[in-house]
C-alpha cells in the first residue's frame, strides 16, 4: 500500500524544507535530496544544546551555565549535530513522503547527510522505494478445483466420542493400570545412578497413552498393581534436551492409585447435557452442519487461493524490498501478539516446532512476498475495472466491525482511516471479480493429487500452500486489537 505520508499530532506543518533533487534509480527506487533551511537546522541545534547543556562540563562554569558558543569552541561545532539530526529526521522523512509526486512505500533510508559550514543548513540524501508498475496477465475466466464437501458418518462419531471423553466421570479403580487410565504415581529418574533435575514427581496424575512421558514409559506402567514399585529402563530420545539426549535412564516408579474414565451413555440425556438439543439425532445433525460449514469455508478459501496464485504468477512487477520488509514486520508483530496470548515467546514456539529462526524468517519472507504480490494484483484489477467505493459501503463496513467487536463506531473511526477502509473494500471487490468469473475444473484436482503422490514417492518436499486471499480488513484488525 502506498504510504500517504500522513502527519501525526507531533509533526509540524511549518517546517522549512525543500526537495532539492529527485532522481529515479533502478528497481523502483528514487534518490531524494532534502534541503533543510539554515534557520530550521539552527533551531534543531539549539534544542539539542538546551537538552544536553546540563551534562557538559566546562572549566570555569557551573554545569548548565556555559554558553553554547563556549561549548562548541571547546568540543567542536559538531557536538550537537547528532541530537539535532535525531530531532529533525522524522519531519524530513514525512516531508519527503508527502511533498513528492511519487508513491513512496515504506520509510526512506538515509544514505548521506551533508551539514553546511557557517550555519548553512543541511542536505539529507535518502533512497526511497516507490510503488511498482504492475502488468497483469489473465485474471478473468480462470479455472481451479473445488471438490464437493461430504461429511462421512465416522467424523460425526469421532466428534461425539471426543465429547463423551470430555464429559466422562473419573472414578477410582481397584485393578491393575490399563491404557486410558489415569495412573497416580511417584517417580524419580536416574542417569548413571545419579538423579537428574526435573526427573522427580509425587502423586503425579499420568494418563496412560497420552504420550506425556518419553516413549516406552507409559507402556511399562500399564499392568502395574496398586502399591507396586517398578524400575523402568529406557533411553532418552536423540532430540531430547542436550544433556540427556540419547542417554540410558532408570525411572523408579510406584503406583499409588488408578483412576478410570466412566463414559456417559450415548442417548438423548447425553445430548441434553452437552448441547442445546433435546435428542441425540438433533445433536448429530448439528455436528454435521457445523463440520459441513467449516469444510466448505476451507474449500472456498482454497479455491480462491489457487485463483489468486494464477493471477500473481502471470503478473509482471518488480516488488521493492521495502514493501516485503514492511509486510514481514507487520506479520511478525501479529504473530508475536497471537503467540503471547498463550503465554509463549516466538523463540520457544520455534523450538517446540523444530524450526530454526533462519528457517522461520525465510518462510515468513516467502509468505510476505506473496501477500504483497496479491495486494498489488488486486490493486491493479481495481484500477482496470474502475472500482469505486460508495460512502454508504464505508459506513456499513464501520458499522459491521463495530457490531462484531462491540466497539463504538466513533472510536473505531479514530483508529482506522477512511483511506484504509476504502482500500480494503476495493481489494475485496477486485477479488470478487476474479472469483465470480472463474469456473470449477476438478480435473486440476486430480492432476494435483497425482503430482503430490509423485512428490511423496520421490521424497520431494510438499508444495507450498497457495497465496492467501486478501488479509483481514483494517477495521477488523483495529477492532480485534481493541477487543484484546
């Protein structure tokens, strides 16, 4: 999305700057030189002096009392330049984005700063990425597979079985421990006859078959009698934490108690207890409808993704790295917020998933690049199709987001610019043109299945998931953040 260079409340409108030169570079980049007027730079230097004078020691003066000219004579005129530039650069960057005819994307990068002698101001050179030219291939009349959705009975049965387990009663059992039981155990692990940290527990409730402990442990607890003590000889997996990986271990285990799950009867009473329905059949029908709806949404989304993949693959555009980096930053921030709701840091998540930070970053970069290309394609379609958004559509979008998230419209409007809402609606309208003009061709699905099977047999990696459809709307994102 082109950066509008919109000022916030802290940025001045009267700043004395001028675009001195603007030179087009290759790969959608332009070099700008912004001239800072002498009086503007002098004001910034004086602010830096006021900010720092109390920290500068000058012989013969108490701290904070030495005149600026004395400090500059003693330490050099450059002493306040760094802080002066820090203060003025945000205004310079915003000015550059607002006062050119270019559609600048991301923030420009400073490449050179030339401070003139004798209080002559400064020239600040920056490299800015600009919105690329986009040439589209075919985007109407495309084809993609879209299989019929059918929910088999065994999936409904599995859903009900899971609900029965969640609503099972836990009762004591006077018998040996068996698969599926909850075994209440004392345990302590030893490596080379030495107890290791974190390898001990008392009255620990372990569901046998849950895979909570290392492979082999739970299977060897099965069959133990209440009160029985047993030594369990195992080997830590090679992918376990480094100090224990691959080492033999002996767990001394005592079974204190056995608890079993008593499943409720599968009848109308069960349906009443776990749902809003009076009969088991009504409950089953509801499960089928929910699964059908979810599966249909997945099929529809995949259909749209494949279509957008085709649009992007036939598109010609040199995407500036700044656009990809900006999208990566946004995606990473969203990911960090989402993962933090589970009390987890991104690094811990990567470790659990067995993904290195480098691989994670590369995956995110590929996804971000594809998202940027999808947005560029949809923007071009909106331009070619002359899509215009009515005021009533914008108001409806605000109203819908307000109702969905329980947020006042006025507050939502303060958080989300009309320009962002308009862009979101244009992208959705453009995507609808692609989807509505497309036809279903399930022979492509057959070809995809054959290709996937061949890849599996030859050990190739699974193909990347197609590019996503347009992201969650700006209004939805803002409202979701407010809800959090």
